[in-house]
C-alpha cells in the first residue's frame, strides 16, 4: 500500500468522502494495475476514467494510428493527434488528466505470442476490442492467469457488458463456445455505431474495474448486461459456468494460447486492407479505364442507405446480406467488379460468388473510398 501526497488527497477528495472508498480504498487504487486492450471506442472512456480515478498503473495495447473517422466516438483522441500512434495519443491525454499515474505502452498487436507476457503483471484485463480472435484470446489469457476479464461490445445502438472471471463464474467461452461464422457479424466500420454508445458501455466497464479493485458492490460476474440506447433499456441475463468449457472447466482441453485467427476464421485486427488477394483485385484507377465497357457490370454490396453518401453510376445494388438469395438476378457469364465501402464486404461477396460458379469477377481494392480518393474526388470518403 502506498501513501498519498497532500496533492493526491486533494485530487481524490470526492473519493475519500465516500465511506466505501475512503483513504484506504484510494490507496488500493493507487497500488492497482489494469491492462486495457484497445484504445478505441471502448478503451477511450475506460482509460480516461481509470486515469482520473487514480489507478496507479495502466497498460495500453494497440497498434493503430488515430484516424479522423475515430473522433466521432474515440474521445481520448483529438484532431491534433490524427496520424499519431493511438497508445501515445491516449497516454498523453491520460497524463494530462492525472500526471501521478504510470502508463505503459504496448504498440503491438495482442497475440498468442505476447499476450501472456504482457498481461501477467496486471490485476485486471479490460477487453476494448471489436474482433473475435482478440476477444477469445483475451478471455483465455485471463483464465490462464486467474484474472478478471471485463468485457464490452457495441454495435449501432446496442451494447453488452459483463465480468468474466473463471475463479468465481463463467468465462466468455462458457457463453460463446464457438465464434460466429466469418462475415456474419459486421464490424463497427461496416455497420456503424452511435457515437455515445461506447461511452456508455466503456464507463460501465470502468465502473466494474473500480468495484473489483475496491472490493465493493456486486460485479457483473455471472450476469450479461444488455443495453439499448433507442429505448434506454437495461436488461440482464444470468450466465452459468459451462462444466464442459474447453478453457475454464475442471479438465480443460485448452491450457495455453492457440491460433485464434484460425479458430475464428477471420484476421485478428479491427479493420481490413480492402483486398481479396492479388489475383482477384482491381485498383480504382484500372477500373476507371474500363468502366465505360458496356460488358462490365458493377455490383455494389453496400446497404441502400450508404448510396446516399456516395455511389458509382450504373452499379447494381445487392447488399451482402441479401446476395445469397438474389444470385438469380446476376449472370455468371458477365464480367463483374464487386465493391463496397473499403473492400471487406466485397471480398466476402466475391468468395460467395466464386463458390456459386462466377468466374469473371474482381474485387475493387479499397472499395468506393479508393474510387473517391483516386478517381472521383467529388465523392466523399466515409
């Protein structure tokens, strides 16, 4: 336990006035450590509030840079840090709020190779990711190390939160033994998210962390919180430990990190590179040279409301989710270029089309955003 300086006693005075926290509780926070995996929508409020609360050591894991599209929800970053490493941008803001804390930076992906080493010295892991490989990895590492894993997820208007702590309740795999099929659950980059939603869920995650560190209240162990912003509802689902869980049962089959990208069938990162592979890709500039070819068909697999933002003339719009049931509207003999926003959905559409017997098809690398950047500058990038 550490002693607080006069300056810290003044800083944390509103905590000290709460009987459940008090001086001893604030000392606990100062002696505690939390690892935040991801410094995006969820990681932003978590990092800000834990820094302000005086958690003595906070680790940040991320390997991305700040992009202008982040600023609608990732409130720890700003215009001045666009292009900077997210971990450095986050650290500077945290230390501006509270220079008394220690912030450790891990500017690297959280992988099977490094996760155990990174996480071993922290009291709590907080999942701020939005991809399934890292989510399963975070869960498994928390089980292997015997640490709480504070989970959060967001999509459009809906959020979830829970505390997965195998010593006292179920883990994430107890709830989701298998990941969803690749491409079934769109990312925030594909489906969107209300900007304030990660603030709500991230603040709940930060609250759960403080409760556990202070040993007060009833953490969300064995409970899944479901939040809907449109009707402002909070529901709870009781969770039970799975006696046959591959990771947290008495006789687990998985006792060390595995290949989570192979397990989930998707890359372990939060964004795609817009490519379906060299043999399937066509660049925006190459497409521009051929777009007047009457024999070339353009297939836009974005959602209809995205057409209001930007569009390529004469393209056929069949959203990815409807494509399998509407293949009869397409002619497999046609030469076709498939595109979406950045190339991820169109790459999955191309895979579906190839399986259905289409052969003369290409994927627009980088999607319509690449077209807007390299061909038609009158179109916005979103």
